[in-house]
């Protein structure tokens, strides 16, 4: 048997035809130099599976079944052995199997969508479902009473339904439709300027300025800010380097009380009883040495300075004082520096350097308090860095050890976890910052019960603040806001899709989310229920005067039900029902009603996206949702009433500025839509609300270069006013 040349082998391997001839021979009519003619070379047939007789005689088998030609002519039995599977056959089998799996997945896509809808509709109606409403534990005499049912997250709601931004890269990069024809809509309000429908309407000079800045200009501007001044001004000035050791105890107590009555209620990071029983004493006894207790106390005093300033701005009496208005204490001058509280904050920063590797509860509390302080300045990137460090502490505490959440220490870990997760979510979703991965523990960490700290056999389950308000009132608020955050995450992961066909968002999903939100609101405990009136309903009245909040307590809130008689004492109502009792009650009330509006706005926001991109495909129900979304983008309480003066305690100001940046763009785009019916969805009073949002951002722009840049971009919308 002669060997073929290398060239002939390659030619035959690369270009075989059905008869085994090279393609060049078929085109030329010649085969390896032999002339073409009627005498064509017979096919060099090779049997794939020869019978045993042909194999022994070494003759060509025609593979006829049941007997080949040779066996039939010889009258012999024809036996075929089983064919061995070749590598080529295995490859074909693998390819066919892969294609079959892909076809199966494509066929199952419609059924998976139906399954999602069924789970959405059944999560509240079906008993025993993983997504049904869950009773949340609250504070009581025995610690086991239940407040009303509030929806919580389940495992099967949607993919990553409990996420907090782990898919931040997908929001930026997923511009191509998936297998269902869906495109993700960014949850970020800064992302509105990138919406295709908005870019067709926004002024060219605004888009040109934005392109020069780049899509990450907010992160870049905030990251390039000069750090906080590192010098420390003693108080009083003549006290020298050891000024902390001679601080008046009345001042320490006054600042700490102000912190616990203003900031801790809506971010319950610290336990008041444990702080005054142990933390504060340890810090003072050590002369504010290099220990975590000193770091915590110094951060509390720094935030206490901002809290006292809020009392002064709102003309509220300080905790523990008599009267009905603010009266300056002897130590009031401690507030007056370039940044209130900076002297205490810098002393805390100096001490934490030697303790930065600790990952216990106190370390987590320190980083969370630092994040709150940066939020109030505001410095969002510094705040995010502190949240990320606090998240590391949470991950260390909750993943490496067994945690008993039914005791005080475990419940405190639950408190810091939920504080950390909720605050991280806001920045991660708005700025597309990397997530810490903390959301993966959401199903494992229960909502806090606010178990009281036990000392010497005495259980301090309840603590009455210096303003006379039971802490359980604020704890109800926090539990309600945790449940709201879960609903908002559901909105993001189940509704924020668009398709050119106009089939998304899905009406059934929208209806279910509205139902869950209304159930959340209706099932709030009586002491924190609120009435909601649209912003436009207040336009006929005069503008609220400073000192009068826009939140009015529900008339039903002053009546206790029989079931509440054994529950913690609800918040006492003021005689003047237009004014909250303290800055803390003003903030918690405003945040609760504000979160309700925020959720309703975000449910309507995908429909606004649709209205700007494909207005001709809007249904009557779509127009209803657009109008609802715009209506609920107005009149947010943190800009109203008492907050026109009391700006030192407005929470997450940068996040609100980011929301207002996107809302102003949306109102402009809807007002300039080529569709008259889309323009008619604008609610009454939207121009006035635009002015209020701009005013809020102007106040914040003095302290944030990113907000200042946002305002410069927005001024392109009204060039005639410049």
C-alpha cells in the first residue's frame, strides 16, 4: 500500500466531495493528470461496517441488509458486528444534544414569564407561599408582640429579587434585547439623560455638555474633592491638646441626647441604654483614649452638633429643657466651626487608625456613624467608603460565626446589617458603584426585634427619650422602612424592562406591585399611619410658612385599638397638629410618607420611559401610569414645611438631589413631547414643583461639586433665564 503525498492528502482532506474526489478534479474534469472522458474512475467505496464474511475474505462489502450481495450469492449467513462510535460521531451527538437543550430553553421562555406572573399574583393570596406577607416582630413588654403584616422578600420572586445592585454592570451595558425582547432600564436618575427617548427631546447644548463630562462625572467630581481639613480646633481654645478631657459633662450629655433624638431614630445604629450605661463611661474613664468606645462617643458628639443645629433651625426646645422654643445652652459655641462637629469627627478619625482592622459590632457602628456624618455634609463617595467598610464588618460577623438573633447581641448585628444594606443600596443603585455583596445574606438575617439590653437582671426593653416619646415609635418606623426597601427592590427587578413591541412593562406585574405598596401602607401600626394628599391639592392654599410641616397626622392615629392597649405606648400627639414634637419625629414622618411617594413614582417611571420612546404604542392604562408616576414625583416632604429652615438633619441629601435631577429632566421631556396626549399627562403645579427642586439642589450645591455640576446642566433647559 503506497503512501499519498502530503499535498494530495491535504487537498483530499480539505475539499472532499460526496464521491471522495477533490473539488479541483471535479472542476477540471481530470484526476491526478489522467484525461477526462467516458471512462470515469470508479468510486473508491469503503464500507463503514463490513460483515464478518467480507471482512475475512477481504472483499468489498455492499452493506446490504439483512444479507450483503456476497453472502447472498454464496448462500452464507450474513453477520454484522456492532459499529464502534467514532470521534466524529461523538462530536455530532454532542452538537445535537446542545442544540436540543437550547431549543428547550427557548420554548420554556414564555412559560417562565407566565410562572413569574403567577408568583406575583399569588404571593399575597396563596397561603403558605414563600412570598406571602410576613409578620414582623416589634418591641413589647415581652418582646414577642407582632405589628401588622408587612410584605417581605422571598426566594422566588424574580432572579436577584433581593439584590441591592450586584448587577450594576448589567444596568450600564445591557443595551441589546434578551431572548424575550427586553432591555433593562437603569434605576439611576442620572441615567435619564441617556434614555434614547429623552435624548431626542433634550436641548443639544445640554447633551453636548454631558458628553464632554462623561457618564461617570458624578463619581469623578466627588472623588477628586479635597479631603476634609485635618486640623482640630480645641474647645474652648485655651484648653490645648487635652481639651477632650475637660469637656463639660453637661455638654457631652446634651450633644448625645440630641443625637439620639434626631439621627438615631431613623438610623438606629446605637442602643441608647448600652451607650449611656457602658460606652460613654468607658470613653470618659480612658480620657478619650485610643479605643473603640472613644471613637463611637466622638462620632456621636459630632452628629450631636448637627442635631443641636437642627433644633436651633427649627426653634425646638433642646432635650431635657423646659419651654416651647430653642434656648441656647452655655456650650452653644461648640457648634460654630467651618463644619459643625468636625473637631469631634477628626479626633475620632485620628483614633480609628490603630483600630481599623477590628470587625466587631462597635467597629461596624463606628463606620456607619461616619457614613451618616458624611451624608449630612454631603460627601457621597466618602460615605460609600465607610458603608463598604461597615459591610465588611457585617460579613465577618455574620458568616464566620453562629449568630443567635434572639438575644441582644445578635439583634444588634441584625440592626447594623439592615442599616448598612439600606444605605448602601441607595448609593449603589444611583451611581452604579460596586456592591459589597451584603444583599446575599438578606434571607438569612431577620429584621431586628429591638431587644433591650439587660443589665444586672434588669431588662430595659423600652427606653423613653428625653422628649418623652417611646423609642418603639421610631422602631415601628424603621421596620416599616425595611419592608418598603424590599418592595422597592421588587419594583426594580420585576418592572424595569422595555421592549420595542410595547409589551413591557407587564400590566399584571404593575397591578401586583401597587397592591403590595398599598397593603404596606394600610397595615402600618396606627401610631405611624399617615394621610396622603397630592401635591396639587395644596396649590390653592397659600405657601406653607416656615415651621409648618406638610405632613398631617392621621385623625385615626390618635385612637388606640383594643389590640394596642398591651402594645408599647404610641407616640403622643401634639396639641398643635401641624407641628411635629421634635426634629426626630419630623424626619421620621417625612421619610415614611416620602418613601411611599418614591415607590409610586418608581412604579410609574418605566411607563414614562415608554412614553418618551414609543408614544404611539401607549395604551389607555399606560397613560394612567405615566400620569400617576409624574404626580407622585411631586411634593416630597423633605423639601416642605419645617425642612425649609431645618436643613441640618435632612437625611441622604445627595440622594434626593440625584432624584430631583432626573425628575426635572423627565418633566421637561414630557412637556416637550411631540405627542399632545403625552403632554396632557403633566399634573397641575409641576412648574412650581420644579422651582422647589431647583431650590433644594441650590442649597446642596454649596457643599457638593457634583450637585453644582448637575445644576449647570439643568440650566441648559432654560437658557432664557440665565
